[in-house]
């Protein structure tokens, strides 16, 4: 299996929208993703795995560059591929993109009930900075998470090490064709 993190392209949009439906229930449509591709203030990335010669988009993430801040707007992994380190790998790539842009902070909102995601974010240095009450359509509140020091040499070195280790680990993870799960 081969895993690649790369920017989304226009031909990816039908697969990206289908993944959005599996991950988020249809949060963004094709026009919204197309705007992100065209925006100079956005990094829209996917993880693509190749299984038996066939590529599959299995994870998507996006950040907006706002002043000195990276606002992570989405991060999702196809439910058929969760709990394998793919979300962590994509998040490290988003944080690297933010750091490469010269951004100093990262922020995001996450459902209070999503303990798996909260643990992932906290493992990469995010801390709870506040709460948005009744943030989601179902009235669930969101935690606001915050990560500083994206330009710190220590953080950049740690991020690079994590990416290398995760990349090596992912090359050894066995994934199956999503059509056969």
C-alpha cells in the first residue's frame, strides 16, 4: 500500500464530495470545495491510498490562513479507514502547511462528544481555549481548541519527526479495497 498526502484537484471533486458525505453527512458541496481549491488563503489536502494499483481518497482536511492563524475547517477520515493513524498524518501535514505559510497559531472547533478527535488534537499540542454553545445544527456545543508556537524550531522539528514516523508506519498498515469492506 502507498499513502500520499496531496492538494485536492478539480478532477478529485466527485470523490471528495462523496467522502464528505461519509465523514460529515454532506457538510460542503462541490462548489464549496472548488472555491477552496481556488482560494490563495486555503490549503485543501487529501490522503490518497493506493491499494492493488487503485488510488482511493480516504481523508480530507482544510485550513484557512487568517492573519497569523490557521483555522482548521475540516478534518475527516473515511469511517472505513479510521483508527489507523490517517487522521494524525493528515493533521501533521495541515500543521506543516500552516507553519510553511508563516502562521503562528492554529485553531479549530470540535464536538464536545468527539473524544477520539479531542485526544488526537491534544496529542499534537492543542489546548481547550473556550466553548461555542449550541454550535452544531443538532445544538451540540463545540470546544474551541488552540495551538501556538507553529514557528518554534522545536515544534517544527517535532512535527517533521512525527511525519516521518507516521509515514513509515502507514506504509506497513494493511488496508483493503473499500469496495470489499
